[in-house]
C-alpha cells in the first residue's frame, strides 16, 4: 500500500503561517496569494523561506489539490 501526503488549502495556509506569512485560515486563496506576494517582497529571507516550502510541496511524495498546485506554481514564479 502506498501512502501519499495530500495537501489541501488548510495545510498550505498552516505552512505559510508557520513561516510567518500574515494570513488567517479563513482567508480566500486570492487573499493568501496577495499576502504572500507582499510578504516575500519585504525580505530576501522571506523569499528563501517561501522557495523552501514550495520545493517541499513539489516533492513526488506529496499530492496537492489542484487549487493548491496552482497557487504553489504561482509562488515558485515570484
């Protein structure tokens, strides 16, 4: 049996909150995207943290819901 991590919107938000992005769990994905763009622009350290979490989420052992995949891809292009 193969075990797969499934990352949903809440998991993504919790991860972003964990690295210091100023969002709430009830924020829409559009609000999250806007907050992440503004947050990572403030510091090179923030950009590095964002890249790290996105890289972890792009692991072959992690399955992302489509809306999460779209957002992670947008973050990777920042």
